[in-house]
């Protein structure tokens, strides 16, 4: 962590989706984000890691103001997100860029690249077309797109996946953000361009001194692209530590099984299927009592893990993990 | 935009697209020509009818139709005194004037009517005229004499005493020569109507126009009010196209915006729109229009307004909603929200354009349905009170029992134009459908 106040802080953040029957009967809530706390410093790159369905995208959308948190709050640069209205909210949206998973889906298919890159600028009141064009060309250069003139008049479907994602990144950079939230930015791209795009994001983050929240379900890629890692499980952060510390000394059994799963498999393309430890992913509708991981945990302590929710422990310097195993009384 | 260009290029492969487009362009061309050559106010004035049409025959068919059928029906001939030599003999307190109105008649069929229009100018007292009809064979038939008002019409065809003497209606008898009354035949040659007038003023003048009405007129024929049907057929085109286009644009755009608004805001907004649509779908459009037309006004603009208002919550909303629902969740819309696009912008710029190409064919085929609706209203007697339209022509034809009386042209020409409009838009629309809805293409 660097000095100064954090750029973004989430405290006790909950995002639940109400499930209704026949449109009105409440039958329960999907607890996609269920009590998350963290603070991101300026210029820091962090990774949120967790298996599919653990609430990573919901967390990203909540941070972007696309979902209203059910409870808790997001504070950005000292201002609480839910209190922002009108101009102030627009300013916030300009300061946080969003890079989605599916680059083709993220681009309006009926707009050419020039048009779709003009959109955010128009919305944020850049009136002069020449000024917009100039800013667009600048960010396109920044995302290393060549033959800009040609690309500007193309439609998204005429571009390769890598080019599409560069356009998405360019769009996120257009409004001079202080932070970028990238939700699995490479998971839908060809393996050959993934590293390029990740490097690009990392370089831009360093050059612009951005805060980068990088969401992935793939622990094998994070080492070079993040400073810190948050491991998510069933809507919660279960472990957090600087990247090397976490990868070299995983503390939480869930993280350990994630890492073991990677080590098992060598082939690149098999990674996605085997990046999850065995057993059923937890239900977010009826989360298991106690520690949410206990039904799948090889080290679960009967009578404790299935009853009481684990508090945050700090088994190592700067390394936090929510697991009863770190409790003195149980040893380990 | 590229997608459109590609679509247009592909359209060329469909003969129905070319044909439909040709028809549509023809109709548009005709509309423009009409609006330029017959200005709106002039068209309204002409269609109001009256004296301006007095030199036109009643219920005359199109010339080409007669000639195609091998007929030899006469056209209307007008002989004016201003173009003839007038002989004047002055006398104490006035003048005697002789006006010979001459014309050649070579058609195989008799004229439909004969009128003489008289005007006395600069006269304080009524003039007196005596008429003599001279046939090619040199026979003279006296048509009698009468005083002339300032602006007078002598209906020679409707002179009962003359009809009695000839044994036939005058416009046949005067041309029949010696042929028997039960099988009259035209005596061809030069006819003359000689006016002998007595004017009781020094500088009084008399002008006379003889109209020998034919049985065919122009391209479109005339109606029972002597009006040239061409005015209505031509002016009907821009009116029909404008009505169809405005109604189609009005209903499609409002429906689209409302459907997108419902989909975007969901919840109570969507539910309200859905219920309104369901109620509106069962409301019958035509009876409501008939009611408005009967109780309020039949102005075409009012009708257009009612059509659009009732069209806002039309069944289209359900279709558009089904198309928009998946788009609502598209990542590009989420992205737009994340960079601050307003609700209105998302609806107008991100949701609607997405389904617009798919709607264009439907839109094109929607146009003629409104054209037909307008025509139906007119046929029902709820046409615009002043505008000449195809439907109004059909309505007149129906009221005058045109088909029963054998005036087929009166019904056929507007009907053909209506069908042509339907055909053109349908052909073009179906071709567009194949281009823009690729699902149909594989069939
Ligand atoms: N808008 C929503 N409405 C209802 N449920 C949702 C919504 N978005 C996500 N969820 C649910 O929340 C859970 C977490 O989803 P998500 O945040 O997409 O996880 P991840 O990105 O980690 O795969 C899933 O069970 C998903 O079905
Ligand atoms: Mg996700």
C-alpha cells in the first residue's frame, strides 16, 4: 500500500439480487456480493480472483454504479458513490473506465469505430469535433492500434478480437480515468493475444499511474499484472496479499486448491476447465452456514467451520485470510 | 454506412426489388410533377367544381381507351365568336350582328351535348338573338330566338320544342341528317350555327362560345360534374404517399420509442405500456375513424392524427419488445451506462438503431396499408372534404353507379393506382426483408 488516502474504498459492501416469482413474490436473494471490504491505493494494480459465479462481475458493476449496493458503501476519492447525483455522478463515471469481458459485445455493432469512440466524449460535453477526433487518435495510438484511419471507419465485426479489445480499452481511457476496472479482459480472446492485451493494460496503468482493478478467474496470469490479489469466494474476499506473497504462500485452503489445480495441468487450453477445485460451487441463494467453503474444504474442522463464520486473520505480514485454521486454538 | 451499402448492393439481385422500386419511383415522380404543375390551392379550387368546367363533357371516358377499342367517339369542340368574323349592320338605336360559328364534324358518333354560352358586354339593355343551325347538306333548322342576359347559357340539347320537331334529342337530331330517328347516323361535314343578334347600344358587344361536347376527354376522362379526373388521379398520388408515409413513420417511430422505453425502464412503466397495448389492440380502428369522421371532421390531417395516436400502442409494441429485451442486456449498453449515457440516449441511440434494419421491410410494407386505409375512408364517404384523392374518385363513382352505367374508367383508374401502390411497396418490402432478415434468405 502506498501513502495517502485510498482512491477507492469498499466497506461492508453487499449486492444482492432479489429473486421474484411471478414478478412480485420475493422468494430469496442471490447474494452476489456479500460483505466485501477493501481499499485500493492510487496507481496500484490489483487482481480479484475467484471461480466463475463468485460475484466478481457483480462487484465490478457495483463499483461502477451499475448496481446499487444493497448495503454498505463505495467511496471514491473521499466521496460516497450513492450520494453522487447529476454532474458529480457523470464526473465519477468519467474517472472510472470499464473494460468488459466480451469485446465484440461491448461495442455497439451498428456504430463504426469513430462514432462509438465519439460517444463518451459527446456525452461528457466535448463539443468540438476536431478536439474529439484528436483525443480519439491519441488514445488509439496509446493502445497501439496501427492504421488508425482505416480502423476508424470500420465496424466492430470487421475487427479481430484483439483489435476490438484495444478499442474497448481506448474507449475506457478516453475520459482520462483515474481507475480502470477490467472484468476478465482476455478470457474471450485467442490465447495468442492475451498476453499482449494484459501487457498493454499493465503498461498503460504504469504510464498513466492508474489504479487497475483486474478481474480474472485465472490465477496463472496474475503474477505479472497485479501488485495485490484478492481471492473471492461466494461473494466474499477470503484472502488478500501482495501477489508474490499470496502465490508463494497461499494461506486459505480455497486458494491452495486453486493453485494446485493450475499446477496439475500443463496444457494452456485445459486451464479454464480445471481452474476450480473439486466439489459443487456454493449456492449464493442459500449460502452454507459458517465458512462458505467448508463443504468443499479438505481441512474443514467439524463443529467450527460449519457453524461459525471465520473472522479475518493475518497469518503472515500483510497477508490476510478468513479461515479458522489460522486460529491459535486450532493450531496450524 | 457500410451495412446499408452492402444491403443495397444485394438488393439489385432481386427483380422484385427493382420492379417495386421502379413503381415507387414512378409514383414519387408523378407526385412531384403533380405538385409542381398543379399547385395545391389550384387543385383544391379545381376539385371544387363549378363553372370553370363548363366546357368539359359530362362522364366522358378516356380517349385512349376508346381508340384502343377501335371507337371513334368525338372530342369536345369549342367554337368562339372571338375567333370568327362578325358582320355588323348598324341601325337607328342599335346594331344588328351576325355571328357564324362554324366547325367540322367527322366522328362516327354523336356528341353528348350542345351548349351555347353568351355574354353581352357594355350593354344597358338586353340583346335579342335568333339561332339557325345549318347542316353540311345545306338544310337550315331554326332553333328559335330569345333575350340574352348579361351572362347566359342556351342549352340547345335541352330544348323540348326542338326535340319535338326533330323527333330526337337535339344533339343527335341536329347531326343526323336524313337518317331515320330509330337508327340515326352522323352526317359528316361542316356545320354552322348562325347567331343573328340585335344589340340596342352603340358600343354593346356580344360574345358567343359554342360547345359541342364529346364523349371522350383526355387521359382520364371526366366525372358527373364535368371535372377532369386527371386532377384527382394526379393529386391523389402525393396525398396517398404522404398519408401512407406519415402514418407509417408516425406509428413506427412512436411505437418503437414506447416499446424501447418500456423495455428499458421495466417494472411499472413496462406493465402500463403492456396493458395499454392490450386494450388498444382490441379497439377497432376503422369504426373509430368512422365515428370521428361522422361526429367531428373528416379532414385528412385529423384522420392521420387519429391513425397515429391509435397506432402508438399497436400490436407492434409486442414484437418490438421481444426484439429489444435481449438487447437491453447487451454488454455495449452496460458500457454506455458506465460512461454516463442517459436513459433517453440509450433508448434512442443504443437500443432502437439496433433493430431498425430489421424493421425497414415491415415499415415499407406498412405504407400501402395506410394508403388503403385512407382510400377506404374516402370510399365510405369520410374522405377529406376538399382534397382530391383516389378514394374520393371511387366514392363519387360508387355514388353515381359508375359501373352500372358503364363508366368503367371511373372505377378502374383509381383502383389501378391503388393496386400499383400496394404492389410497388410490397415487392420492394419483400425484397428488403430478404436482404435485411438473413433468416429468410436460406429458404
Ligand atoms: N442482474 C442480476 N440479476 C440477478 N442475478 C444476478 C445478476 N447478475 C449476476 N447475478 C447472479 O449473481 C451471481 C454472481 O454472478 P457474477 O457476478 O457474474 O459472477 P462472476 O463474474 O464471478 O462469474 C450469479 O449467480 C449470477 O447468476
Ligand atoms: Mg463475470
